[in-house]
């Protein structure tokens, strides 16, 4: 079972990202479970979305205690509280303009893939909404869902600016693809 914690700030699309990833994985034939956690004040405050993906039905009904992957929409949220659910094998995809060396020093032992989701979002006219770029990045890093399935789901699940969101998603995918082909461990 793949367990993913998505952490962002209200308004960045963390909850929507969880639902889109769940829909794409389900469309790809996987079983999914997706739920969010946020307080009453959402804009700008931390928001978490949790996603489980498996080949078999998922019967767990609890928070994710050990994540296989963290998708972090704001590098300032990489706090000890968030990292408590991560171990050295946990993949961390983070929205940041910093390079891998920066995170190697900051998070030694973790497999960190920084993607400048903000630059991608702005390039495609999405403002500060980084979820599409980071969905693509995480999908490439984990190998699921397949890009074709993700494209279909994004096209159907983006009520506004569908073309822009799809382009940002593909750019996020390509950014991680480039990082993985640098020869660095995943």
C-alpha cells in the first residue's frame, strides 16, 4: 500500500490534489482512500490531505502514521511535526526553487525532489495554485498514476483553466523526470 501525506496552505490546492490523485489512481485500476484535515480558517493555514493507494480494498480507517511519500506545497511546512511520519525511505516532493543539495543538508537521509511549482504555476497563468504541477511531479516520482490516466483525470477534474492545469501537471512530471535522470537516488 502506498501512503501519501499532502501538506499545503489553504488556497494552494492540497485537498483538490488529493482528490485528483485519488481519482486518477482509481481510474488506473487501484483502490483508493482520500481524506483531508483542516481547521475552520483555511486560507493560508496548514491543510493536510491523506491518500492511500493499493491493489486490494483498503480497510484502514485511521490517519497515516508512516508515509511512503510526502507532497509538500510550501517548504516552510517541512517541520518536525510533518517529518514525524517520514523515515529515511520516505520520498519528499517539495515545492521549492532550491536544488537537491539544499535539501540534502536540511533533511539528511531523505529522498527529496524539489520542484519549483510556483514558477510552473505562474508560467501557465495559475497564480499561486501549485497543485497541478506538484501532482505531476509526485505521479512521476511514484510511478502512479500513469501519465495518460493522469491527463484524462486532470482534463475532466479541472473545471476552470483545464488546459493550463494540464500543462502545469506535465511540466511537474518533466521536472521530476529530469531530476531522476541526473543519476541521483530516488
